């Protein structure tokens, strides 16, 4: 598929979810998805190899609605969110991502378990860059431009830095 068609179908960026570890997944099932709880977080360094996100058996690419400039994408557990994350560590209305036509920015919506950008707590609205790691509670995503994802899928270059 040509890059232009790929971008038309997916939009300007994607969020690739890191599959949860087995212990957190079992704890989430035990607690149910109706309450927000803090689970112990593992440490994830920012310079971690992005290739870990491309284990195709477990690959989860979040599908997002069409992104218009200035339109917010709401992230949380509630069905009215644009990106619904069914995890007890994610608040009902957890965070907001906005696309300005060139860059995406993210802000935490006073969630119970916080939003982290590259491992740092998000206290203000910040611009997200290609390859950044975003955590909503205990769920981890890699933010990639659609062009980067297309290049990595078509060339087989899955390691960080392309």
C-alpha cells in the first residue's frame, strides 16, 4: 500500500499499545474494569528499543476517529471516549490528545493514576514527538507518525531510529 493511502486510512498518527504483562493482566481481571486502582508500575526507560512494540502476535494499534485540526481526542474507560482503554488503572476520562495540523499535544485530565510521557508525570499540556512513550495509568503506548509506521512496516526496520 502506498504511503499516501496508508495515511489517508489511519490519519496523521497512531498509538501502538504495548501488550500488558501477565501479572497486571490477571490483576485487572480480578478487579474488574469498573474501578480505578493504582497497580505497581514497572520502570520503562525512554530509550527502550521500539522494536518491542512490533511483536506482531500481540500488536495492538489503537484505532482513532478522523483527526481534525483542533479537535480533541478523549482517552479513558468510558464508551464516550474516542480511545477506550479497558483497564482498571485508567480513569473514566483520563487524558486528552489534540492535533493542530502539525503536532499532537497531550494533557492529563486529573486522572487518578496519572499520565506519563517518556516516564515523566504529565503535569502540563505537552507536545508529543514521534517515538514517544505515553502511559495512561498502567497502559503503555508508543506514539508514531503514520509515515514512520508505514516506513517500518514496508522496510522491515523496526528498531528505534528507523
